């Protein structure tokens, strides 16, 4: 019985040691965790910067391109530019062989000159006829007036017949005057139109640059033929660079023509280009995932030559922006007794609380309207 009692005592001592060891281990573990979860602080300087709120959309750089074609068909006789050349508005791009059009123009001119000569002859004959009719009319007037002056010397029927003859001659005379005016004004219209059309065709054998810019491409060479429906050259209008992006239906209501945007090309990540919305397409499109999108066109205000047609870019639509304002981290502001407060490090290195007046925020940075100066350091819980 004594041996059994000693065994119980030994087991009690072993269990006690295990419990004490486990408790010590648990206390040490909690102590280490408490030390590891101590509050950490960060510091930030008060600076001046912009705060921008908006959303981004992927897009593509799109040059403003003008497709050029001749106004008539023909064979290219001369090309005065090459791809990559700069051109000014009004510069000659290329010419067609104009021999046939010169011939047509000269033929139309000759026909017009012949018609003018014929018209002059015809009008001269008309004038002679008018003068004779005018003389005959005057003679009839004199005869009729004489018969009216001494009616007893003539029968009533003779006077009546003379009056009818006079009226008919007057009508004939007026008709001749009207026809003369019509012949003078209308007879050459068709020939003049033919000359005008032939002259326009001749002028259309020369292709001019309608805008100043850079020649992006030429579709034919000297000696090759083109129709008046085929483009010959593509010119990128100088300083007109756009970005095109698709905006989902949930965001399109936030966009308006004239709205400010920033464009950043993936190939030029350190350059941000300002622009504005120039066009919003009213017709929707649907992507492969079923989302409804609207095409939005943005005009870049001061594009760089480094921006190339077709580059992938990000278009940032600005909903609100505050420029050159004092900013601090959003986390640095606390509410104390209903007041906005930050902790700053003073000149002696001590931490002191300062009341401020906060303004606009994007959720990360806050505009400081009053209470802080550039260069001050704020301290806040991480």
C-alpha cells in the first residue's frame, strides 16, 4: 500500500511540472506576439501636388488622317513627295498626264468661241430685223394716227383693219425684243458649262495637300493608272493626334464633350498628355463578354512626335481635379472632439497635435485648406 501511495505522488509531481512548463511556454508566446503587434507609425511631409478623381480606360493613339485622291482618272506622270515628307497646305503632291484633258479643254474653248461668233452674227441680224420692224411699226403708227385725224376720208372698216395691223406689228416687235434678250443671255450657257467642266477636269489632274502635315503613304508610282475612286496618298494633319477608347455603359453618363482627360501611352509611361473629349459615339457596340461600350474620341492638345499611330494608351477621364494644393495622407487625419487634427513633429522634435481644415480627397491624399505649411512632417499610425 505504501508503494502505491508513492507512485501517486510521483505522478502528481510530473503532471505539475508539465503544467508549469506549458503555462510558461504560452506566456512567452503571447509576450512575443504582443511585442510583434506593437503600433507602428509613419511620417510624411506636407507637399504641394494635384489631387485627381476619375477613371481609366484602355485606348489607342489615332492620327488624324486625310485620304487624298485625284478628281479624275488617269496615269501618274509626276510625284513630288515621298513617304515621311512634311507638306504645307497647298503643296503639290502629284500630277496626272493631262494631255487628254488639255485637248478637251481646248476643244471646249474652241466651241465656245465659235458659238460666240455665231451669237454675234445672230444678234447682229436680230438687231437689223428689230430696227426694220421698229421702222415698220412707226410707219403704221403714223398711218393710223392720220386716219384717226380725218376719219371721214376713210371707211370704218379701213380704220379697223389698220388698227389690227398696228397691234399685230406691236406684238411682233415686243416678241422680237424678248427673243433677242433670251438669245443674248441663254445661247452660250451650255458651251460655257462645257468649258467650265473641262477646266475643272484639267485642274483635277494636279493633287494638292488640303492640310499641312506629314505624308504617311503613297499607293502608286509614276506610270501607274488610278481612277477617281482610288486613294493615292494619306497625310497626317500636323498637331492633330487623337486617342480612341471604348467606355462601358455604366461610365458613359459621366463623360461629356469638352471634358478634360489625360492620355498616357504604354511606350511613354513617364509622359502624360492633356486632352479633351471631342466626340462620343451614340451607337453602342458589344464586346466578346457581352458588355455594352461606346466609342469615345479624345483630342490631345499638345502631342509629341513620339506618339505614334496605333500605340496602346490609357485614357484617364477627369471627374474632379484640384491643382497645386497642400496634401497629406488620408490616414494622417483624426477626428478629436469633432475637429480635424494631425500630429506633427515640431522644431524640437516633439510630437504635437494641430487642428487643420481639410478639403477634397481621392481616398489616399487629402487637400489641406488651412493649418499646415509645406515641409512640415506629420506622424500617423500605419
